[in-house]
């Protein structure tokens, strides 16, 4: 049993050692000088389904950027609340297009908006996203040359009113840290659907969003890589958006994300081991889909008490893991220059429980995908809380 425990634990150790390389890579990325933005006409597509609570804040923040060559396309995907009424308030503006369609899912809503845009660069943002005055200009900094097909911005939580959302705020900085490292070596595999920009000619070449699947932002990013384009990351291009405020919402969101990863991996399995990104994808899949399940198996064996592990070992492992998480989060916070969020460090002791929950999320997502569960919006119920 002890041998089995060692075998199951070994992958986590290997992953941890490999991920140590993220630190110097993130520093290399941070040290690069960014050019001024390449000014271009910009279209922003905002898909929405039952978003009456947050949509106005999103649109107002976009218009407040004052970007001179801006077009906003608002797409209502058959909402049953007052989302369309909110959109119609903006229809009188010359640079805003409002369209309503029968409910068909997020991918279809995005493609409807994409069919109407005229800008050289197309931005996609969820209806709860709130721009800063510099978000658009900063995103454009990422298009350093014609080989950059897409740019990912940096999304941060806006609802910091409870323990869970504060933990997610810290983890978001950790995610940005990893994205810096991956962007430094040209292996960034996702342009977040909540803050992403694409060259319109690249979208015309690779096609729009896949419909009838989850993780449409991930899948589109992989197609951009397949077409030979680079994907950049600009951490200063920020959008503030809601994160799940309840465990139930968190569960649904992460199951959706994980299922999207599985679907994308299955769709593009012939990308594995091909090119720079192709060599990274198997490691990423193992870390995201296999390692969490192995972690649950290790915990199950440990709980039996029959593995013969000396007393105190599990406490030491937990302490080392928590210390590593603190370093990871603090590194991300400092790179994001978000020192105020360090006041939330007190929530990090909850992280081991969060990690276990993510293991069960992975199992649930794999089972749901195997059973062919429905692939709908499965969106968060918005609170409208703005804490920043």
C-alpha cells in the first residue's frame, strides 16, 4: 500500500518541480518592455443571457474608455429577464448595435455578434465585465506584429464581499502569474472569454466560435495556435468581473470549464506532441485532468491509515504545500502590483479544502462528459456586487 501511495504521489511531485520553471519565466516576461499600442478600429462583442443586473455596468465601462474608433455589439441570446430592455437603452448611440436572437447558447451568440463587426480588432467580454479606461489601449499593446493572432487580458474579481470570492481573487493573481510564464515561451493556451482580443482577419481564417460545446474560448485559442499565430498576454489590460460567491456556483463553473477542456482536447487531439504548444498540451492535460483525481486517491488511501506512513508526514506535506501556495500567490500579487489584495492572505488556509473540491469537480466533469450531459450556458447567477 505504501508503494502504491508513492506511485500515486510521484506525478504531483514532478508537476511541482516542472512548475518551478514558471518563476524565472514570469520574471523574464515582466522584464520585457512593451511597445505603445498599435491603434486600430475596435469592435467589442458582448453576449448576454439574463444579465439585467450587470449589463449596464459593463457597457458603461466600455463607453467610458473614450476609445475613438469603437464599435459595441450587444447580443441578447433569448433572455427571459429585462436584458434586452437594458440593451435598447444604448441602441440610439451611433456606435452601438443591438441584436436579439433565439436562445442557442453562448457560442452561437458570439458568432452572431462576430458576423456584424467591422473593426480590425475584435474584443469579446462577458456581460459582467467592467473595463478600466486603459483596457482597450493596453490590449492593443499585445499586437506587436502580424504573427500575433490573439491577446489575452487579465481578469480580476469585482465582488470581494465574502471569504470564497477573496480566495478566488488571490488565485486569480496566481493564474496571471502562470499566464506570464506560458506567454514568455509561446505556450499560452487560452484567451479568456471574459477579456480577449483577436485580429478580425485571423478570425476569418480560422473560423468563429464552435457552437454546441463548452469552453468555446479555449477551443478557439487552440485553432489560432494551429493556424501558426502567437497568443500574447497583457496583464495590464484588466477587466473586473464577478466570480462565484457560493460553493454551488463555483462547482457549476469549474465543471463547465473542465468539460470544455476535455471537449477541446478530444477535438484537437492531433495537436498533441506537435510543435511547441503541442508538447506542452499533454503536461497541461495531465496537471488539470489526471493529477486532481490522483490526489483524491492519495487522500483516500491516507484516510484508511493502512499505508504505514509515519506520524507527522501528512502534516509536513500539508505545511509545505500551503507554504508553496503562499509563495505562488504572493508572487502573482506582486507581479500584478495588487498589494492591497495581500490583506486577503488570511483565507489561504482554506486552500487545501478548495483543492480537494477541485478534485471532485474533475471527477464530476469527466463523468458528465462520458454520459453526454447537456452543454448549455450554465452561467452564474449575478449578484451585482461591486467591491472595487
